[in-house]
């Protein structure tokens, strides 16, 4: 079986496969040109008589649970990434699978991180056939070099939720790490020894998987409430010593950047939002974690205080910074799909105005409204952008895949999407003629803010008009590119082979672009 | 064994720099080894550039190792040149074409509210310094450069003066204390520097020495202004004489060394330096030049900086030094012209425009004649008041 076969040129002009890992897929047709069918995933429907009357589903260990779940060759296992780079559970699952001699598993994480590097061994030995999900760091690098047996498949957060709910990806066993759970599987991420926040990513997993295992390091008496995961969706409960290291959830996400250039970019984003008339009472906006995003919120906060503006809602991943803003009365609500740091987690648990939000509601293409669309402004980062406002966030200019899509594509639906990027990194220009990998179609990118100028998508005449006398350095994107090319020189094209190693899915389930194998230099 | 020349920095945390290690050989031609994170994009270009440079210096047989962290051409060529000059006697200079933006001259009167210090041997900080819009940038060869790195830093600074776009900031260099600093002038003066800071200045004679050396080197007769830095008790005493010297446009004070010299410590309220700061302001104003305050070193405390600027302006200073780009705006706002100054400037500019319309050669406001530099200054005042809301 070929990893990828029968390539065609899609509506974005990219060559994409129509057969991936043996299954038929649909090439990208254009923004809002394709409506995915909801086939339903038809999970096995059990009855209560198959479960203990006393509700006690505890089994002695994870190995036993996986055995009882009927784990066998070729199955699909899903996990979540709420522990980010501090997750212990995913590695345990595949170590056990290896011990049991199981082969050709498909891993469907909501994202993978450098802490999952040990799974490279399982990919080499054939325990894991391929990964469908964001690959950050070493796994992405491994996949980029064409070493994975199957084709990598990258979906946005909303896209993953949709694919599972639509029955495009069937989960055999969902393994859910929960910081607190009871014997019957009611579980959450806000109580226990190592809380991490909401378990938003797994909600579709437990509804659609054949078997669900909850793994916790803090078993509490029934009922474990709040019960974001309902025991009635759970087959087995396992307790282990530690499910993860909460310290590593926050690394690099909760501190405002100190880089003067990135601060300048963040400040320009804030000034742009103000100049464009977006910053007004009742604003709803995404205020995510990460150095530049946080800095943006920091500058917006000063403006809000100065102009006596209050937001109606801010969407996280929230941090202490956002919580402080709510406590100071600068927003009525915080919505959170992920939460960073103990202060934010306590707020989510204890403050009814700090609302855990499901991936379906905010990001899913099937949601009857989709909250991302209602956001007044969202600021995102990128690895590359191009003169047509297309953007890339998964590969570097050398073609190596080192990041996931996350909510990036889903956020593009906001009323104003701003990409905050340096115009070059080291010597490598960030503004290209054409992005290496297409993740964000330029149609949906409104503004690109760099330290050398702000470029507005010509399609957004309203923003151009609103900011024309703002005194901000608004330039043609080609002008910024030219300036950068003069500083850096024109880079040679990266050496990429024709061989596909992964694909990028668009939020509607069609195939947007192909990631090619990086030649070893 | 053949001698080895080596210049530049390489390491995990180093960015936009490269380390060149050169060893001359008897035969075998040029053997260039490149280790670079941008090799896929610029590898061929860097190697051909290195070859061109080695040939320029007449080197036919050598081993050159370039360990690169994304350095631009002006950095790579500076590092190679510095490595060569450690082992080969030569007066030649390998220069890339100067960029158009770096050929301008500055006026005596221009604003010098903020001057951003950039360590002369750290190219990364120079690249984007101009986008933060300081009035001036200082490529520093003195305290921020280790003794063993002085030579390579001077070559790098020379190249930066030619090839880095500072987006309109005045290009300043702080040379080393004399007599070492005189050697720095050889490299700096012919390459469009706008202003030279003379550290630890104590006598007008030192300024004369610098002026004379500049004159010998400055064959294009460009304006090269001086900003002496007073950093000792003796310097404070002689400050008027120094301020009145030729080409001096501003007088700065360096409080770290000054407080050490008078045997005390710097404090937040600065009582210990009140006399010196006032004296500097007085000497500078008496000589008709700009008094410039010392840097404020806590880059995280913007409120304290704001308070400091307030005091500084009230003492009569025109501007101060900064060591972090985020300090620039606070300083500009703090030293921004007051509404009175703005009104006065408006009146001057209006009078000038009226005279121009009428075709009158002489501009007057009330009973006063207005000289062209005053008009220029007034225009600048209006510009500054508009740009820093």
C-alpha cells in the first residue's frame, strides 16, 4: 500500500493525494465550497448489564485495561494533549502495546510534543504505523524525513473533532488522562494532585470510541464532580502514580516576551486593533497564551484601562494574566479550551464566569454558528507567510515539520485575523513568494504585522480605509518583502523530494496541501 | 605550526553572528568548511563570498572554518577580515557597497533625546535597533567589548556603519578611552559615522587630539560631531572648556564611573550626582550644546525610568542614554516639548512661511530676527510633538 497516491491539483493550486493510507480523500475545493457529510461514527452500543452494578470499573493497571479493551493490531488509539510537554500517559500506552507484541497501531493524539520522542522507537519497530495529529518537535522531524510507515495527517483542533464525530476516523480505544476520577469514570482536569484545566479535546473521543479508559493519579469517591467526562461513557478506570508533570504544561506559554522586537510587533497589533475601531466596549477576542499573544493582550489591557473599555469575553488558553484582567473588571467572561497555570485552573474551577468550552462549540465546522466566527479579532503566529497572505504554521522554510496546526485554521474564521510575525528569523525571510506549506489560505488572513511594517490584505478595503490616517507603518506586503530580501539576500529553495510524508487537512475535511520529504543534507 | 586567526562568536545562544577560524597553508588552495543553520539557503553564497574575500587579501592557500548562526554578509566578512588581520600584516579593507541610507549627514541641532547603546561586537542587536526609532544608535567599542575582542569589534562596527539600515537614527560610535580610542578612529571615520562619543573625557586637549585625528582621516570633509562623556570629578570641573571645543554638539555624563570617582554609590534619588549633573547642564547650555543624562539601568522598571526622566528634564537635560529599546518611547515622551514650546515653535514656523510667501529674505517674529537654524529647530519641535502622542 502506498502512503499517498493519485495526486491532483486542488483549488489552492497544490498537488495533493486523493488516496491516503489506502483510503479515499477529497482535495480542497475552496473556502466554503465543500460541506462535509456527517456519517456518524456508529460506536459499539453496549447495555448497562455488561458493566458492574456497583459502578466500579477499576482495573488493576493500564496493561490490563488495554487487554480488556481488546487492543489488537491495526487499531486506532486516541489521547489528549492537555498535559502538553509533560504528558506521561501516551508513552505508557505504546510501551505496553510493544510489550504485548501489537503492531501497526494508528495514534490519534490531539497533539504530540517533544516528550513523546520515545514513540519514535515504536514507529521504527512497527508498533505504531503512523500518527494522525499535530507533531511538535522530534516526531515531526522523524516524519519529515519520510521514516514513518504511514502518511502523517495533520488536522486542526476543530478538524480533528469533526473527523472523529463524522466517522472519518474511528477510534478503537480512547485513553483519557484525568487529574481526578472516580471508580465509575466520572472525571475532570481541575481537581486532584496534578490539575491541568478542561478536558475539552477528549469529549468527542469518549462519545465515539469503542472503548474508553480513564487514567488518573487522584482517585476520588463517587461522584467526581465536575464531570467533564461522564462515567457512562467510560469502560475502565486505571490509577497510576503520576499522569504528567504540570510544570511542563506552562513552559514558555505564560510569560510575556522580553524580546524588544516581538514586543514592538505585539504593540503594533494592539495599535492596529485600536486604529481599526475594533477595540470597543463589548469586544470579544482571543487572548491566547504564548509570548507575543500575551504581550498583545498586555498592550490591549493598557488601552482598555485608558479608554474605559470592557470586553464581553476573552478566549484563552487563559493564564494568570487573563484571570487578573477579569478580576479587575476588564472582561465579563473567559472561555477556555486549555488553561495554563494553577491560578487560571482555580479560576476555571471556582469562577462561574470562567467557562470551559468544548472544541465543538468554538471550532467545529459543523457547529451551528461556530464561536470563532464571532470573535472580533484573533492574533496568531506563523512560521511563514507569503505575498498572497497565505500562511504556514507547521513546517519551517526548510520543509521540516516541527509544529502542529492547533486552532490556527479554526481561528481564521474570526472577523479580523492578524498574523504577528518577525519579517525574518536569523537570516531567513519569513515573507515568501509562496509558503512552503499552505495551512491558512490567504483569503482568510486579514493583516500581517511585522517589525518592519503592517500589511493589510487588499480584500479588506474596510480595514485599509479605517487605518489610513492612523500613522501606523502600513505598507504593501511586497514592499516589506523587498526590504527584507535586501537585508537577508534571496535564499535558495529548500531541497524537498517529491515523496509525500504528511498532509494538511482543511477544516471541512478536504486536503489542502502535501508536506514533502526533506532530503538529508 | 602555522598561526591561527579566529574572530566572532558561535554557540547555541548566539544569533546573527559567525565565528571564522583561519589557518594559512603552504599548498592545496582554499579549503572552506561551513557549518551553518542557513546552509540550505545561503551556503553557496557564503562560500563564494568567503573565497572572494580571501583572494582580495591575497590569500591563496588556507583552511577557513566558518561556524555560522545566521550572520548577514557584513558580519561574515568582518569576522573573516578580523581573523586574517590576526595572522597577516595588511592595511587593506574588504568593504561591501555602502547602502544609500547610510550616507546622510546630521545637523548640529538635531534631537538627541535618546541614544541607544549597542554592544559593538554583538551584531544581533544592531540589526533591528533602528526600527525602535531612537534619535541615535551608539555602536559601542568601549565597556561592552572585552579587551581581547577590541580589534574584531572595530571591524564589525565599521561594516555596520556602512551596511545596517538604522532607519534615520544618527549613527554614533563610542570609541575606547584615549589613546586606544585614536586607533578606533582609523576604522570609523572614513565610513560615514555621524558622531563620536569620547569616554572618560577630562580635558579639552583630549577633544583637540580627537578632532585633529578626525581631520587627518576625514578626507570627504563630512560633519563628524563629538559627544564627550564626563565620568570623573576632574571632568566635571573642566566641563565648560570641553563643551566649548570644536565639533562638540552634546555633553553626556556617565554616572557609574563618576560616583565611583567621588567615592560614593549611585542611589535612586541621585542626590550624590546632583552637583555634577547640574554642572554638566550648565556647561553645555553655556556652550550652546545639548546636555545629555546618563543611562537608567533597570530595564524592567518603566515607572522608575519615567520618574528619572522627569527629574532629568527638570534639571535641564535634553535627553538621556538607553540600554534597551523599550526605554526609547518613555524617554521621548518624557523629554517631549511642552505645550509652551510647541506654541512658540508654531509661531516661528508661521512667521517663516509668511515671509517665504511674501518673498522676504529675512524672517522676523515681533521685533526679533529669526535665523534659519531656529526655524529648523522649531520645525523639529513640531515634528517631535506630533509623533509621540
